[in-house]
C-alpha cells in the first residue's frame, strides 16, 4: 500500500474507512485501530486528522463510530471481533 506514513496525514497508508470527517486507520505499529476526526486546519499536504479513540475490539470501535456521528458502514462489519496484529483484515 502506498501513502504517507504519518497517522495524522490525509493520505495515511493505513486508512481503512473514511466517511465525511471520520475515519478508521490501523496504527503505524499495527496493534490497534484508531478512530480519527478531520480537523479544520489544513496544511499544504491536505487535511490533518486527530485521534478520538484507540480500539482493539470491533464492538468498541462501532460504538465510538456511532457516538461520534458516523453512519453504518459495511466495511466496519468486516473487521475481526478483536484486532489481530498481522491479520489481513487488520492491515488492509
């Protein structure tokens, strides 16, 4: 996968799901998912993203996604129940 290596970058290679100002990424070290919100401030490289939550379970990620205004996204349902380092689904 190509893209930026910085988790806060708009073109971060570990992005899994994006919906409006919310997205889910795999952390750089690949041991958890991060729920992020796009900030208003943009750099010449594009929007920046700030972490809202760090999750290892899909149930927690889904709850936090909804709590932060995210609508249902089929890709969230395809994630494993718990983050498994090295799993194909975890590091798409």
